C-alpha cells in the first residue's frame, strides 16, 4: 500500500500510507538541504527533463534544484523556443524526448490530462507539475509537509481554502490530500468561483468569510486566476478583496495561531493583503517554497527507485 506510484499524475487515488511515505522521505531532504549537503550519487547518470508549456517560477526552479542536488542531468526545455512553435504535437514531442531516453519527465500544461496522456506514451516516469484546472500534486505535498512540520499532524485540523477554487488545481490536489489524511477542509468563495461538485469532494462550502474562517487552524489563500476565466466571474479585483481578500481583520476570525499559506504567485491586494502575507507570526509562505525543493527531491527519489532497482 505504501509502494510509490510509477508516475505522479494526481493525488486523487493515493492511499494515506503512500502520502505519509512521501512526506517522510521529504522530511529527510529538508534536513539534508538545511545541512548544505547534497546526495549527488543518487540520480547520477539519470536525465530529468522539465517540460513546461505554462509559466512557472517556483515549480520549475525547485525541480531543477532537486534534480541537481540528487546528481541528475537536468534539461529545462523552453517550449517557447521549441518545435512546438512550429506545430509539433504534444505526442510527437513526447516521442522525441522518449527517443533520447529521459528517465524523469516533469510536465506542466494548460490542458487537464496532458501529463496522463504523455505517461501512456513514454518510458520515463512522468510527474504532473500542474495540468489545467485538474491537479498540482507536488504543491499539495509541499503544503502538507509545511503544515505537518508546524502542527505535527494533518488529522483533525480545520483547513480553510479561500478564493478562486473553481480554476485551482492547487485546491483540488489539496482537497484530495487533506481529506485523505483526515483534515476537515472548508472552501470559501463567491458562488461563481466554487465548483458545482465541491461538496462531493468531501469539503464544506462557505460563501461568507467570517463563517468559513471561524475556528480554522490553517488559512490558504488562492490566486484569482483571471487567465482561466472565460468571462467575468467577479465584479472587480477591488470588490473581491473587500469580501474575500485575506487581511488582518478577516484573519482574526480564524484561530489566534492560524497559519497563513499561499501557493504563489501572489496578487497582493487582491486575494491577500501584504501585511498578512509578510507577517512572520502567521505566514509560512516562504517555508512552503523551501518545502517545495525537499518534496520534489523526495518525488524524484521515490519514482526512480523502480528503475534504480533494475540497474
Ligand atoms: N505554486 C506554483 O505552482 O508556482 P509557480 O507557478 O511559480 O510554479
């Protein structure tokens, strides 16, 4: 049951022991990173390709760092200067990379399901680095690691995820992970930004920030994803901030020691106020970024164990 999956395409369907095992391995990489050491023998001779069809700062950089700290040869393929621009399809791109014998393929794509499609076509282990509005599994793992390190557990915690849930792959992965691990998850947002199937995912839906935040241990603010909105789903950023932007007054409705999280990139003054984002008494946003490297090292380590055993 705690066997690592062959690919990491989504959190949905993973069992608690599999998630716990990934977090435990990631924990050891937090300590390694803090000691300033690396483990370059682990993936020596392995090739990791970062294939990002959408912009990224944190995910792409941390996969690159993670691969290098474990000794892999890391290639960042720039899609904007690749033959994708000449009309090459996703599957032909995959076949090309497959012919180069890549071991680990990290994929971000604006279409939900693109990494799963690639996983059927390549020999490499495929890691979903965010696909459309579907999932962003390593983000949920790093969020869980951040919470677990701060609170010592995930079970029984009340986690409020606020804002644009409808377009958020981060929200989906977090909902699957946190409910699987026994947290109580609430989603808070205007009706236009809550997916119709939300309650079927095991969360409680709130449209009122005060009611949703009362008693919350963790408050996770999400970016308003205007690029995925086909039409105006909120009247204006100013209106959104007034009702759903996380500021000190709204945070006071949560538990006094509530942790504030945001996956980044942040739109300050839209979904979160700078005073809250930068408040060291509550904000763990920088720590999330640190955990991102450790989690990605753990995922590369675990997914390559199968092929390392066959060497
Ligand atoms: N959280 C996240 O996925 O950030 P990037 O888009 O910068 O990778």
